[in-house]
């Protein structure tokens, strides 16, 4: 049994800075269970964007501490990767009632999250995948699309907020 | 038109002006949201729970009463106050767009005092921008939109969108009955087995 923990932008935003008890709770959880959260490159780029209005979430600190890592580029030659990317874009387009090509442009990072999961499940390098996100549509979409690829029992959408709240409550 | 309906028109304008005051001043919005949540409170409760000085608390409460946003429910000693329900729908002249100003928006504005992300967002995008963000926050919690689509629509960075959506999330769950989707800690299996680090 090998498990892959994929994290979306919102999980790292929700943790706050390293002085925050949420950040510390997630770090403790990762260390205790020997987990490294894997981020698609696009998610990493989103977290480290050059925007003077926002304080960077502590993704580089988590990477330095060894419990977060940026994924290798996707293997687009794998048919399942592009199928899942298309599938999740259609799912979001349907949920939000907008054209799929607009979703493709705007939400490539989400497609990368789901495709990363598909790539590992299909190659057998992971047998269980957890996708932690704060976008309900993203999590439900990933579960639905990967389910239609036959990975329904192997994929779990983790609500990033509830996950952190439970960790913090368990620590106090 | 009857005199009663003329008077009802006046009530609507009064509500409109009260709402404008609330949206303009986060301290008033915070107090209104507090009273709306508590049901009824005395000035002493306001002082204790919002950590306001006596003079400030009386001044804010009286302003809300004068504006018609708050009623005195018990004239005894101490007086008790309650928020009047605000649910004001504004329609654009063309009639093709309307927006309902809800207690959720007033609550969100009131949190400017205590939430740095909401404060920054109002600085950049105004209360009008916050109202738009709140609409996205409700849709996101319902699983209808993602932070990246909001970012695309509003031409802000996905990170800025995520930050304001997170800041507004508690407001959304306090005012709307939305079930939270997804699994939590108890469904994350961490027993025996390897983890993949994708290196």
C-alpha cells in the first residue's frame, strides 16, 4: 500500500504562517506519519506569485522542512493524464455553467492536481490518493472523474478546512 | 396611492440609509452583526463582548437606533437592544440586475476590524468588491466555483482570491445553511504503508 497526499493552494493558505498553530498541527501530522504533501508545479507557482497585496503562504518553509515537495512534470504521453484533465475541466464547466475552454485556461492547476493522481494510480506508484483542497468543486470533481476511470475506491477528497480544524482540535 | 403605502416607501428609504451607514463604518457593521447574532443585548453586553469603552458603546448603539437599524426591545433598566432584520434588494435602473444586501454582507464588513485579509481587500476593491467576493464565497462553499475561476473573472491573482474566500468562509457558514463537503482527518488512512513523495 502506498499513499500519495496531494495538496492544493488552499491547504497552505489555511495553515497560516509557521507561528500559527494550524501550520504547526499540519507539520506535526506530516512528520508523525512520515508524509510529504506533493504539489503540482502550477500550485507552487500560485503560492509564490508576485502579488504585493498578499503575504506568501509558507510553502518554501514546508519544503525546506521536508514535509512538502513539488511534483515532477506530468507525463502527458500517458492517455489517462489528458483524459482526466479534460474530464475535470468539463466537470467544473458544468458546475459553474461556463464554457470548458474558459475553465481550461483559468483552472489548469486543478487539472494538474487530478492528473497527478491519475498518473500515479495508473502507474501503480500509489494505491491510495488523498487530494486536500479548499475548493469543494475541485475535490468533488476529482473524485468523480477519477471514479469514472475506475479509481473510485482509491481517491479521497479531503476538505482542507475540516482537516486542519480536526488536527488543531486533536492537539489541544 | 394611500398614505400607508407612502409611509412604507419612507421605511424602505430609511432602511437604505441605515444600510449605507453600516457598510460605510465597519464598527457599526460589527455591532449590528453582533446584535443580529445575539438576538438581544444590553450596552454592558456590547462593552464586554466587543471590548468597547462605555462611551463608544453607547454612541454606536444610539447611532444604530437613530438610523433605524436597531430597536429598543425593553425600555426597562438596563435597556435591551435587538437588530432589525435587513434584507434590502437593490435593482439597477435597467431592471436587469439586482442585489440583495443581506446580514452576511454587513457581518463581512464588520469583520474588517478584526480580519487583516478583509481589511486589505476592502482597501483595494471597496465594499462593492467585497460584496462580489462574498457572492463567490457562497458559490464556492456550494461547490459551484473555484478560487481560480474567481481570480480569472475579477483579474486578481489566484492567491489573492483564495485569501479573501478563506476570510469570508466563516461568514458564509454562519449565514447560509451549507453542508461542508469532503472527508476529514478520520478518513485519512495513515496506518502501515509507504508514502509516495513523487521525487
